[in-house]
């Protein structure tokens, strides 16, 4: 069955050619290989701000926005991530270097003028590649883009060290607040200040991000409160293996043929974004309705699992795990050329990505989420109460088992959910007795 596909089962053929070149150039390190492949996919997402897709359970179109956190010790291979980013984003960076030069020269020219009335208006620059986060600057750049093009474009946020984004409480609070908005199109952010040099605007800040970091920084960024309010669920987390005593992983340089594949893809994506006279291309909706059945299949399986476990963490995390996997797959499908032949590869990727993202979120934050829930609603994760009950049981036996396991949910609630989920039926001839449909 497809939903048994794991990321470890994915082969080079399952990745679109422009991602496959990175998958193939690293061996014997599956976590880093996955990190390089997803980094490349997220970079291509960032170069495709005119693409839209309608997710299975949404009525509105969404932009392809993905946040990737790569966690590992020094020497685990995170430098390879930087190489992939700058190979793919080179053309965008070169374009924006000229934007930055024009902006810098305009500011310097205004500084040399004495009276405000003699100063020129700042040029409206389109700067989207960011390696640091300062809220006033991000708001300003976002507003400039909209005033210049008449629509929002997503940023690409890249960082070698997560800790630099959360150096102090104010910086962390700003970064977290914007991150929650930046995951979805249409979640406007308003900044209002009273000081003269402040930049006030209501903007739709959107970004794709690839940020590396270490374990300590991860839990400083996503603390207990952050887990509950959704900071965790918006992330794809890849943990690189400890390289203690191992040779450093080697990411082989791209061949000329591989470089051409990447260059042609980047050129195509940028031409799908901007016209020759620096206008925006029309929105392109990627038809992913053919994947809806698979999304519903995986999500139904997760809901079935949640009913059995009573895990509120899983009930929360699976939703955005599916969304992030769907967005990754939309990008891959577009990179494939939206061909019929690529659909089976994309289906395999969806099941693999969705389960991987969910498993990592549960592993990292599942217990934290459960412990943060109010006591009367608490339900310990990964306890399969349903499986621990005999085939035929009474309400009293169920209550005793719930008490034994220390669960906070009442017996009647489990009975209601299990009946609704067609997991049990009531034995009519015996009072308060139920029989399991599945052993």
C-alpha cells in the first residue's frame, strides 16, 4: 500500500530531475541526503511565488510556503545546505544585488541633502532573499514589493544558525509572530509605530525558509507555548545524525549536465514570475485534484488512529503535516512539468513526506503538547486504549482501565467516539456492554 512508503524507500527516480541532482550527489547519509533534497525543493518553491494550488480541504487558493528546520551538531554536514541554497538562488541573488545597490545609493544621496524638501523618494526595491530577520526591514521590503508590482511575493529566509533569529526576547517574539502569518496567504500583519523613523504598513508577509540550527536553539525557539499555538506544526524538522567519529559527509560538485538542469529550471521559474519588462506574470494554478483521494486516504487513517489513541498532539500535528507534504508535492509535480507520468512518483512522495513530518513532530513535541493540555482534557500520547480492551467489555471495565492508565477522558466520551468511528457496537441483550468490531 502507498501509505506504507517511507522517505527511506524513495529513490532517485521519485524526485523531479532538478531535485534529483542533489539527491544523487551525496551518499551513505540518508538524513543529510533528505535535507539536501528538501532544501532544493523549498528553494524552487521560493522561486515560484506565482504558483497557486487548492488544498484538498481548503476552498481558497494557497501559495507554496514551506518552513524547513535542519538540526544537527557542528560537522554534521550543514555546510552542504548552504551550497545547495546558493547554487539554486544564485540568479535571484544577482538580481537583488543590483536592487540593493540602487537602494543604497539613493539613501546615501538623500543623506547628503540638507532639507527634507530636497530629498527624493526612496526607490521601491524588490528584495526577497533574506539572511537575517529585522521586523521593520521585512515590513518595509514587503510593502515596497506590493507598491511596485501590485501583489505580494514571498521571501526566502535562509539562516546558518537558528539562534541568531532569537537572540533576545523582542527578536524572538517578532520572529515567532511573523512566522505564524508567513505560512499562509492572506494573513495580514499590521505594524504601527509612533517614532519618526518607523515604517508603518499593513502587509502580507509570506516566506519559504531553510534554517539550520542545533538542538538547544530549536527548543528556545519552539517552547511549550509555541508548541500549543502552532509554531511546531508549521515546521518540517530534519535531524542530522551525530557525526561523532565519522568522516565528514561529502557533497560532490554538480557535473556540467547537472548544472544545466538546475540553471534551466531556475530560468524557467523566474520567467514564470517576471515578464521581460519587470511586471508580474499571471497566477498559475497547479491542478492537484488528482491527489485529493490520497490526501483523504492518509488523513482518514490519521483520524482513525487519533480515535484509538486519544492523542491530541497527533490530532493537531497531522493537519499541517499533510499541508506541508501537499505543498512539497505540488512543487515537485510542477518541476516534473505537470505530466501524467510523474503522478505516481508524486503520490509516493506525499505519503512518505506526510508520515515523516508527522513522526518527527510527534517525536520532538508530542509529549510537550500533551502535557500542556488542561488536566481534565489530557490524554497521554501513544496509549492505544482501544487495543487494551477485551473484545467484549462493559462501561465499568472501560472506566477501570482509564483510571489505571491515568487518562483524563471520561469513558462515555471514548464510547461515543468509538461508536461514531464504527469501532464498537452495543450488545443489545446485555446492559452497558459493547463489542469491538476490530480485534
